[in-house]
């Protein structure tokens, strides 16, 4: 349930076109609303940061309808239209808010000349690094120089020389010659990351970006400064010189580091991931993400990755492994240890397997310290998915000590473990030796080593699916790279297990067919929900059935537990 705020709209005129915009919006954002492709060029402005007005690139011509000073009546042109009094000089669009009747020109001769002049000044001391610069292909200075620059240089003096390859922190490298002093990084560190570590020293053309004495850019959001840098001054030390961005494929995904569910983009080429960057979603993460979340793709190429289906340690086919799992489950006394890292689709199938086998379901909570921004206390991406699908009805425990007692008493003969190393959750290797273990996961661990059947699974980067975040927002992610050869999608493998348990023949599934089957069976879903038609910013589900649960998350960037409960509480009937 989304609470809509009431916003007053006003009408302004942009390049001769009347446009309805929210009152108080600045001119840069207003122009974006005037039509697809319209933009006021800018460097220092960022929609999630304070206004600085440093770059002066967003110059526009502004005017207001003229009125008679004596009578207050509008002065009209000969054709009856209002006469516009234009300001003698251009104004910056970032710091000018729209007001009723305002007229804006974004392509007048005055505006074009202003932008040409600003561009020329920015390029005076800028190095000709485009052929070797990491920002090439996504550089605003490069784009605007081509569009608004003179095309030639009138500067014959020597350029200033500034520090290059400066280490600002463990993940960020600075090339100060490229810096245009927009101050985005300074404002981000102070206003968003709450670590006032960056600033400018010296004056004029000698101004240099640096860290304050005794400090470095080491907070867990430092790489966001690289994302918002409009030029190639701030670069990712990890990604530096590895790949040109125009060779990379961009895929929408979701960060699995915590229940925040930050929206991300996976940048890959020929089956290899090179970097992860945040994707804007004003309801979830604005335009930011953690540095630690950007490294989550690296383990998919590790040596302990599971790449073969096995039965008693012997390689086999997916069909044979699934058939072996069915036999173990049909023998009875099964416990299923699910995972809040599984997708909604996978949890739906685990729910079916549990219902058809009578298995007792356990889930383990993974918690850590939150930072009040984009790292929550719940370190799993889909705990809400387990609740919505009915896989669990209460919050998970911190360990599996109860299950360990049931193993020792002989009440459990088979454990179906998903993405969990049971030896770290209160079940010893000696206890596991007493039961049959079925393991589903991406990487080998102590549990997979003793498992009777191992079913390798795909990582979030290799499959399609959905997660439900802390705000019960259903969000879609897409496969960015292929998984290990021969490994089938998890829902395909689970169908081969679930179907025989109800004496059915496994169906050949796609993500769309899974949703046709799943959507009508989940109360919080609309029957018309389909994976491909889900909006990029997600769908907020009705969470009223779960408000009594004491979730561990505290207030962070987009989530306030008290406000969330109040907004989703069912209305009280009189």
C-alpha cells in the first residue's frame, strides 16, 4: 500500500510548449518532463544532493509575464498573448524553481553562447585523456563538449599539471587533472555517507580535490562517488583499465547483501561480469549502493563452485539426481532447511515439496549490524518471500539446535538443505552422518561434502527471478551471464522433484510458466502478475498479514518500521 502525497501542479512554458509540473520543481527536472529527450546539460547538479551551482552549465533564459505597475493588469502582445519580460542574463536551472506562468528558453542564442563559454573554460586545463580514460563512453564532459563546445581550442598557454593516480582510499583512485570541481563527491560523502572526508584546497585554476589530513575515502559507499563523477577524475581501482563500457551488456538485477534489495545493474561481456553499479529506484535505494554489495559477483568464479550433479560423490545427470532425491523424500521423516537467499519462485517450489512430503520446514536468520542507510540488519534478500509463499509462517531462528535434537532422537532421517552449511548452524558432522543429506547450493562446504545428493544451483547473476525486500516490494532480477555448463535453472530441477511427489509428470518450465502457476496461489499477488510485466521499480505488496512479526530491521534510508506498520495497517471499521 503506497501513500500518495498530494502535489500541486503548475503550468510553465518551455521552449514555447506549456508543461504541467509540480510546484517548486527546479528547471532541470521540469525540462525533463517537457518531453522525451529534452535535457538541460549539467555537471554539478544531482537530484539526490544539495544544490551547489558550481558548474554554470545549466544556463537557461527565463522570463515572466509582464504586468502594468499601476493597475497590475497583464500586458498583452498584439495577438493577445501575454508579453514576456525576459531577464537580461541567463540563470542556472538547478537553483531556479518553477513558478506559475514562468517561461523558459533552453536553446536560445544567449543560452548556446553561455554553454559554449562554460565548456571552453572547463576544457582549458583538461587533459586530452579520452583515449585512455575509463570514463570514455559515459563521460558527460565528452558528450557536452561535442554538443556545446566550439570544436577548436583558442588556448595557447601551458596547461596546469595536477596529481595523477592519487589513492584516495582502498577502492577509489583520483586523476586530479580531469576534475572539473563539481563537488558531487564532496556533497555525497557529507550528506549521504555522513563522512565529511573530501574537500578542495588551493584557489582558482589550482584548486585540487583531496582528503582531509589524516583521513581517507574508506567508507562503505565510496564507489558511489565514482558513479556520480561526471568526468573521469574518480575511478574504481578494481575496474580501472579493465574494459571499455561500450563493450559491456547491462542487466537489471537486485543486490542480495541484505533485505534492502538495492536495485543494480550488472555489466558483463562474453559471460564475464566486470562490475556492478546502482540503478535508480526512489522507493528503495535512490541511486546508491554499498561498496561491499559490488563484490558479490566475484565468488561465482571461485574454485569451490559446484558444477556437477552428484550421487554419493559420483557425477550424474540432473534427472538421475532428482530421481534419487524423490526416493529419499518418499522414504519419509524429512526436514527441509530452506533459504532466504532463494528466489520467490524457488521458495514456491520448496513449499510444494514440503506440503507433498510432510517435511518440517526450518529457516535460519542471518543478521549483522545495520548502517542506517543501505545495509540492513537482515543479511538475506528474500525473507519476506518465504513468508508470502507460505514456506514459513514465523520468523526464522538463529540456529538449528532443535533440528539437531530431532536427528539425534531418530525423528529425522533425511535433511534437504538449501544454501546453508548446517555445520555452522548447530548440527555437527557426527549428527549429519546419521541422516541422508540432500544439498542444493552454489558452492561446496562441509554439508555438501557429506551429502548423499548434491544439486548445484545458479547464482542470482545467472538466473531470472524475484525477491521481496524489507518493504514487501516485489522486485525482478534477470540473468546477466550463463551458469556452469549443464546446470539447469533451480525451478526446473525442483519441478522434477515436486511433480513425482504428487504422482505427476514433470513439466517443461520457463519463468513465465512458473508465474502462470504461482501467481493465482499466492494471496498477496494479483492473478495477472507475470514476471516479464513487472515494472522495473517493483510492486509493493499488501503486508497487513505480517505486521505482527517483529522484523529485525531498524530505520534506514527508505524504511521506517513504525511508519511502515502505520501505513499498512488495516483500516478500523466504525
